[in-house]
C-alpha cells in the first residue's frame, strides 16, 4: 500500500513539472538538466498549491489534485505535443544515475523524526501535520477562548514587544493573535511545511519526514549540474562528493527544517539563470524568456521559504541595474528583472499577511548584522568599485581612448583593492576578532537563555566544520571566481554567495549550541561555498600545472590539487562520523501518540512548566489534544489553579497533568480538595549528538527520560 502511495506522490510531482519544463529550452538545457527541472518545478508547484489551499483553510488531497493537475493538463493542450522533443536518456547513464541516487539515499537516511515543540526543527513538522489534518495554517484553539482574562497569566506568556502584533504566546512557536476568536499563528514561513504536508497527505503523517531526503537529493543534483557548467564534469563530481560527506550537509539532510529546501531552490535557479544567458547569447530568444522566468520564479519561491533569503535582493538588483546602464538589456533580461522584483514584493506581502508576527519579529532582528556589514572599514567601498569596474575591459574600450585608459586603470586598482580587502577581512575575522571581548545576549522569547554570543569566534566555528583550509579556500575561491570569470551569471551569484558569507561570518544570529548554529549556512553559503572551494583548488593547481618552467611545477600542481581534495575529504569524514546513520528524534512520535491515547476524547492536559515547550505543540498539531502550559509549577498548589480548572469546565471535562519528574520540583504541588492519580508513565528515548557551546559534537549521547500523566479528581 505504501509503495502505491509513493508512486502516486511521484506522479503528482512529475506531471506538472514535466508539463512546465516543456516550455523551457530544449537546446539551452542539457537532457539531464531538463529531467532535473521536472522534479524541481513539480516540487515547487505542488508546495505552492498546498500553501495556497492551507492559507484559505481548504487543504485536502482532492482539492490539491484539482488545483495542481488541472492547470497542468490545460497547459499541456496549449503547448501541444513534443514541443521540446522527447527525453531519451542513455540507458547505461540512467542506470548509473539510479545507482548513485540509491547510494546517496542510503548515506543520508533515515530522516530525523523530531517533533518536540522546543526547537525549530520540531515546529516545521508540527505545522505540516496541522495543515494536513485540519487543512489550514491558522490554528483555532477553544482553550484560548475558554480561559478567563484573570487566569490567562497562568498559562499564556504575555507579549512584551509592542512592535510584534500578537497578544501572547501559547507556546514558543504559537502566537495568540486574538483571544476572543481563539486564533493562533504558528511561527515561520510556510512553503517548506507545505511540501511536508503534501508528503503527509500521500504517505501519512509518520512518513512525511522523507520530504527532507527528497529536497536534499534535489540540492545535490543541482549542485552537480551547476558545477558541471562552471567547473567541468570531473570537478563537479568532486564537489558533490565533498558535499555528501561534509558534516553540515550530512546532518542537515536529515534535519527537517527549511534550509535544505531553500538550498534546492537557489541552486536550481542558478542553473536556469546560466541556461537563460546561454540562450540569450545564442539568439534563442523564446528559450531565454522561459528560462529567465523560471530562474526568477524559483528565487522568489525562496522568499516564501526563509526570510533571510531576502538578502539576495540587493546584489541581484545591483547587477541588473549595472547591466541596464552599461550593457545590452533585452526582453529576457527585462522579464527576469520584472518577475524577480515583482515576485519579491509579492512574496514579501504574502509573508507579511499569512505570517505577520514572525515576519515583523525576524525582519527587525536582521538590522544589526546588516549594519555590521557596513561598519567594516572600506569593504563596501571596495565592493562598489569592483562592481562598477569589473567589466571595464569589455566596455571601457568602447569609450574614447584616453577615457578608456583611465577606466581600465581604475578597474585594475579596484581588483587589487578587492583582493586586499577580502584578504584583510578574513585575517581580521580569523586572527584578530577572536581576541576581542566576548559579547553577551539572550536567546529565545520565552525562558530566554542569557549567555555569550560567540560572535567574535564565528569564523573559528566555521572551521570546525569546513576546516581551516576549507575556510581559506572559500574566501580565495570567491576572490578568484569573481575576478577571473567573465560571464554575468557566475559573477552575480558569486557576489550573492559572498554577501551571505560576509553577513554570517560576522554573526550567525543563533543559539551557539553544537551544530545547530550552522544551519543558516545551508541555503546559500554551503552550496556556493563548496563550488568556490573546488574552484580555488582547480585554479591554483591548474596555474601550477600550466607553468612551463619545469616539470616540477606541473607535478606540484597535480599533487597540490589531489592533496587538497584528499585533505578535505579526510577532514569531512572524520568530523561527520557521529552523524552517519543518525536518526535524531528517537521515539518522539510514538511517545506523543501514547500520551494522546492516555487522554480521553474531549479531555484537556495541563503541562508542567518544564514539559510544556516540548510536548504542547505536537500534542496539539499531530494528535489534536487540547493542552495548556503552566507559567509556574507552583500554581498547582494555589487557589488560582482551581479557578483555571473551572474555566475548563472541570470536573465535567476530564483534566490531566503532564509531569516531567526530572525537574527541580520533585513532587507535584497539591491543592486542597484535589487529588492526582497516576495514569501512565512514559519514556522518551533518543540517540542524539552531544550538545555543547564550546566545541563541535564529537560523539553521540543517549537520552532517556520519563514523563508522567496524572488524572485530576475532586476530593469529596
């Protein structure tokens, strides 16, 4: 039965992707690129369909089938038959690709099944589960309406930030926007949970986690195809191999948060952009139009996935404005520019409307790292010089000879300043900044952790996972790639990658807890950074090989290239060892299912202050168990607790307590007139990476913890 569901899901994704790919370029896209884009476009279209239906509260499998398949079917009649020819992949190549894909799936499987409400990775599956079960993003909670205003402070955390449009927090990731209507908005943007909801509708809630494996495959596929265009076939294979064994990819290819989907959208957009400019140069105007539209649309889809993806807007707009002023700007360029700009504005508006609390809170928090970028002495000036004059060799010669000479001289100075500035920036971050005084900050809105930010050690922490050689190669690769590559796409996306590299090498803006802090690098820094790393190795070793002075240099170049790749591979495998085969989440799904089965229909569970942030969201979203999270456990022993129970229609409505014994309060405070009877004792079992603020995870640890459920009764 599951096999049939998998086939149905595959057909649902492939059909619209195949139809829309037919309108793209046959001559500008290689055969495997077209096959790859079938899967990418089908995935994006399916996710957008689910997001639209969930935003209006109508997400059901039948509705989704009609919304996605009928327009695709109509487009197939409009475009006609075989417009771009049939796909005829070589049988041997196809078998090899299938074997490689099977191997990759084995390496990055199984996906983690984390659903607790404390961490981002657990919230996304919870949103997806609620969307699949209830058909909506917005949550309606009857308890929010039932709890009287006098008792709200016992179970709801008030919002202390007037700039964030919410009334209170029901949980760390659930924002109460209207007490009277019981309306709750979940945290985050929703394109990624929409894809997970699609998997849930076809495969069931317990199997929706395989969506992360799917987008991880798409990311690797796109990385190979872009690497093939930019580096050549052999170096593209090396790039994919290094990506697969790198600790960040290996861990986050199982980690069900939105970063990997964002990476797949970026890398597929880069592929379409490169192909569109190739079609433009070759005079294939219609193909260029389709590919330009696809590239811009894929980038815009990223704006519905992660809010920090908006950082791609300034460099891309700057490049297109430059192209408009100094170069030929044809219809395809205009289409890309308009779709990207219009789509970006539309996506920002959509994000604001459907996820306003999160949008407002996160948009404010990016102010500081962006200002830090502009505080770096001279770097922005060097960047502006470089962007303005990098193409001086091509366009300066069209000017008057005297002016052209000045133009080219300024260009050479700008390039030199760019190399020097980037080198100085790296030296500052790696060698000088770690010696600066430590800064402190708080993490989280509720029960915030106050501690060191480790911002002064950001690049040092990069090296935990990239190695020192890898970090140097990333910066060197960007410098060489931007200065040596001549095509528009290469330079533009290199500057995009460099922008993210600069911002997140200044501050990762995340709880500095083991590998979790590195997740912000996954969408842009990791894929483009690996390409830059391999490009640096290829360029430096190739330079030595091409020297004509001595065979010694040629052999030195070959040995240097092979040695660098071997070193990085050895380092990655060593650091990745704890993550191979790891499935974090353990028995969380089964644990919360058992909890839900312990509560009769219509019952309500009041959760321990130390358990509510873990258990509340999955109990609500996966299993529809009404619950409240105590602000303070001592409330259980006070008269206010009885008033809260009366709000919940106790004793006619069954009420329970979820208790976490491994807390500072050993026994449950008991209010006179109430009795607590143990109903069940359940255990959370999970193998996970060790957690540390001061080092990368070097081993796995086993977590075992008990939860107890008590029935509340009146003592007569």
